[in-house]
């Protein structure tokens, strides 16, 4: 990325901050004087293996670097004399990012801090001194953030990787092996499951927490929580790391922190692929699996170059026209790796007729294949229960809505209520 920074050059000249991964996996920052060519870039900030640099924003009185460190989104404010100070989130699983800053000449920048238990807090941070002024604090009616706690744990994978997991719970809910848990995950595209992720946590998660459920977010390889290398170790031929990391997170939680018999796993889109893989690879681990708009017919989709996303997706998953890549795709494709019928936990699958990203045929085809395998056609061992073992349910959005679910505030809340009710029932929690 380029950021025009008039007057920021070493000699006070015009130029650009350049954020580049040229010879730097986790990116570095260079200074490019206006009118010069690539060879004239001047090194400014070298790559640091433990920090993933994402962006630079320039202002009259300094510049701000957006980066990730220790799994969290942070900011580094640098004044014109080169003095830097870092802003890191104060709560586990939190994040700090730039807000809207339109004034080049302002002596401060507005930053936003949030976490899974505290909604957005907007503060003005000075670029010329150490002053801080809180500008605005979001409030959620009926929810007191002090009732909840969040914690970060590391899961040792034995291969040098330590997989983070954020747990969120009511302060009165112990981590002593008795509470049920909803485990969320994504793990693709170098995307980070931060509190600003697609789910509006504060409209939905407290309903679970207030019923004694622990909400956990795994950060398996393939995501971007720990930087570019974290993504490289979980895509293409290394994709199995994503699935095994998330399964290891579940095992870690079940080893004394939560009730291992009451873990419901949830994820959407590429996170739905994660759910399909976990359903096939570790069916014994789950009280239930929620696979939302899941990418599960991997070989078929990646073989159809006429689809709007397929060609660019080869860089993430692989191209099945190449034998070696076909082999690893086939090795985890949920449609092609269905678990034994007798081992299947209850499964809730969603899809949307108007979804342009994951065509509705993918979850529909997977559900049909799972039901076809089963002599009872997926009705479960107890046809009167929606969460008995071997149950395969399909919730298809046929009206207004798309990849993110139904359209409209109330329809979205109704959708989340459906997911929560099913999940709580699978956990054995009264709805």
C-alpha cells in the first residue's frame, strides 16, 4: 500500500510510505521520495517476525502504523521526531484500530478499542503530547460488560505452533470442566477473528453467556491472527493444519476447562468448510456442529472456472487440475470425507438461495449425500428431537438474504435465535 506523506521525508521532502512484502514475509515499511523509482526506496521499518504490518496512515504531526502483535490488532503512533508509542488492547481478545480521521492537520487521531466483552470506545490520542480524551463509548442496553471476563489461552500443537483461543464467559461461570461451550472458528484467507468479525457479538453472545455457556474463538493456522506466516502454514497443501489446530483447541478446552461432552462447533463460509472437516475428522468431539453456508463441495467448485470466485480461489485452496493439488483437496473435502453414519453428531447446515459466494447447491448436495448414506435419512436416533445423534438439518434461506444470512435487523435476530436455540438444546441447556 502507498500513503502520501507530504513533508515527511528525511529532508522534509514529499514522498510516500510504502508497506511491502518485498523481501519481508511479515511486511516492512519503506520511504519512497516523490518521483523516484523502486531502487530509490529508503528502508524505514524493517520486518519483525513477531509483528505483521498492515498499513500506515500519515498526518501532519506524525504517522500511525496498523499492525498485529501477539495475536492482537494494535497501533503504533510515531511523532515527527520519531518517538513511537504503542497502543494495545487492554482485554484479552481485544483490538485497537484507527477510527475515521479526515483532518490531515489535526493534532490527534481518533482510535477505536473493543473486545468481546466491551463495545467500541472512541478516544482521541494526541500526536504532539501524551494526552488522551475519551470521545464516545458504545452502550448495549441491558448488558453490563463488567459481568463478563475474557481470557487468552495457548494450545501447544507439538510442532512449534501455539494456537490461541479466546474464552468469554460470565464472571460467575467457572472454567472448571462443568460449563458447555460454543467454539467458533474460521482460519482462512489470513482473516482474523477479531471482535469486529461478521457476527454482531453484542446482540447475540450475551444470551449464551447468561445461560452459563462459555463462548470460545479459536485462531487456527490459515487465519491472520499471528501474521502472514500463520496464514501460509494453513493454506494450500498445509490446509490440514487448520482443521487439526481447531480440533486441538477443542481437546484443550475439554481437558478441565469446559465439559467436553457439551461442545458445539460453529463457523461460516470457509469456517463452514472447517466445520465440515471437523465433522468428518472428529465426529466424537462434538455435541453438535453448525456449518453455515459451508464451502464443502471443494473439488467440484474448484474445478469450475466459470464461477465468479473460483480462479482467484486457487491461490487459497489449490487447483484440482494439478494432480498433487487435487490430492490434498480431495483429502479434506467434506462432501468426499463423510464420517461413519453411526458416529455422526447432530448437524445443522445453512444455505441461501441468493448466495453468490457459496452456491446453495453446495450445502444442499452435502446434506443430500449425508442423508443418502443413512438408512434413516438423517432424522436422527430420536425423530422427536432436533439434536439427537445422526440428525442432519438444513435451514435454507429462500427469501431476502445472502451469504451473511437473512436481510433486515429483525430477520437477522430471528436467524441468530434459531442457531442459539438449536445449539443450546444440543448442549443440554434449557432454552
